[in-house]
């Protein structure tokens, strides 16, 4: 693909332009509609431009994207598309966001200019804030969320945009059996009022859940088929008699149980991240392209079937895959840089039945061609 690109840059545009135009429209017709989201992380120095990514996303018929920031280039590239966006307000801003005027100017700067063209539907205030064990940061979370919400109300945007935050699954102290799900005791003083707020503004509780972590820590005790949604005998929750045939659904129900233990049955749980790495360090057992393909394609089938979890059978699971691209500048173990469904050149890392299309260049309009690298 890269040799094609350099040839393009030095030769006539007209023939490839026509070819591209036909190919893009063909793909729009062929793709199927599935209700899932993808995390579009950008911790990399080799990703395609947002306008090229917009074509890839449309070719996949992906209807929802989650960002970790409010990148104006991405929001502009998706103007006039049907894609719904969760945008992120970084954890480093929480202290500032307590100040109502700062929250209001953040919305005025990052949401207001784009929202008439780009469907911004949700803001995550901080990401995995409780994982830092920083009491000041944890204490700032809810006031920051309230302040951002109040700013949306003031600016008349609260009907279109909701406010939440994304948690690590490790905020649970107990997750098995699912009915015994409970939050870490030290976090309850923060989570209790947070749940009251979610219930008040009717916003979802987001959790990043990776059955891969549980498997890699205990490969001899945990069945690979159970974490990969493959046929297996599963497990039955002795308290509820509900049968679980996969770990992700058990994790979701554990979160519902932890929320219920704090008195709430009125807050929906959604998965803001899940995925499986295609590569890992030698001690990261199970990080292979085969397992990543099985995990993601089996989960996609469950989404297609609009399945709910055993405890919430009538609520279809709501999932954001992690992630769109491999991100070469993420730190940590090898797996961290290998969660992508796609390589930065637009080739799929493995086949999960989503044929994407990343153009070499983007047609800005019929008479305006520009090259993006
Ligand atoms: C794209 O997905 C939507 C639902 O998300 C569906 O209604 C539509 O038909 C799909 N379009 C194509 C071309 O598959
Ligand atoms: C935070 O605290 C929890 C519970 O005490 C502990 O399990 C976890 O390792 C801590 N995390 C960090 C990053 O220190
Ligand atoms: C071409 O597109 C660029 C980038 O979107 C824009 O700045 C420029 O005004 C456009 N030119 C024409 C002639 O439409």
C-alpha cells in the first residue's frame, strides 16, 4: 500500500480518483449494520489522517466511536456523518473542571463548535480515575462531572450530550459468582454518590472489562473457551441459578450486583472498552492473533444477536471494542501496543468479518483533491 501511495504522489490523480470513487460507494452498499462502538485511540506516530479514518469507519458501518480526548481534527473529519461520539475530558483536568466557569469554557471550546455537524452524545470525565489510588483525584471526579453537566444545562446541550466516566474493572473487589459482585470498600464513599448522580441524570455506568487479564493471570485455572465465548460447560451462580457461558457477561452482571448492593437498579452498565491483544510478552499467555480473532468475532456475533446478560436478558449488551488501530507509542507490555483491529495502513490484523477500506487519499469534494499521509 505504501508503494502505491508514493506512486500516487508523483503521478496523475485523475484515473485513481475515479477508481476510488467507485470503490467507496460499492463498499457503502455492501457493509452490514451492527450496533457496536470502537475506541479510536491515537497514542501512535503512524496513524492515518482522521479524514482517511472517516472513510474506513464508514466502510465498516461503525455507528459509534469513543475518543480519549476531543481532537478537533477527528470531530471535523466526521462532520455530517451519522457516527455518534463519546469524547474524553482527560483526568488531568478534573481539578479545573470543579470551577463552573472553566467547565463552561471547556464545553464552549470542545463541544459547541462541532456539535451542529458532528453527533457528540457523551463526555467521559476522566478515564479509570480510581485506578490511581489518588484520593484528591478521586474526590474531584464527581464534582467535575457535576460541573460539566451543569455547563451543558446552561448551554442548552444537556438533552443531546450526557456525562459519565469510564472505570477499570479493578474497582471491583469481588466479581465471582456474579451475584456477589462488590466494589472495593475504600471506593464506596466515591461510588455511592456517583451512582446517585448517574441515576439522577440517567447516564450509563461505563466499565473497561478485559477477560484477557483474568486469563493471563490464571491460565491453568480459567478455561480459554469460557473467556473466548467458545462452547464450554460454563458456570452457574449458586445464589441466582443463572448460567454463564462466558466471562464478559459474568463481569457485567458482577458490576450490576455491585451497583445493586449500593441501592441502585436504575443505572445501566455499558462496556467502554473490551478487546484482546494479538501479541504479547512471553508471560502474557493467550495474546495471539488467533485468540484475538476468536474473542472479537464471537463477541460481534453476540452483539448481532442482541444478547443481554443472564441477569439483564432484555438489555442488549452495549460494547466499545478496544481498539481501532495498534498504537505503537503506548508504554507497558507488548500487548498494550497490539489491541488494534487494524494496522495503521488499514490492513486488518486478523479477520473478524469486517472488511474495512482505508483510502490512499481523501476526496474533499468532486473538485478538491488532497493527499493525506
Ligand atoms: C448501517 O447500519 C445501520 C444500523 O446501524 C443500518 O440501518 C444500515 O442499513 C447499515 N447500512 C448498510 C449499508 O449496511
Ligand atoms: C490501589 O489500591 C488497590 C487496593 O488497595 C490495590 O489493589 C492496587 O494495586 C492499587 N493500585 C495502585 C496503582 O497502586
Ligand atoms: C479544499 O479543501 C481544503 C481542506 O479541506 C480547504 O481548506 C480548501 O478551501 C478547499 N478548496 C476548495 C477550492 O474547495
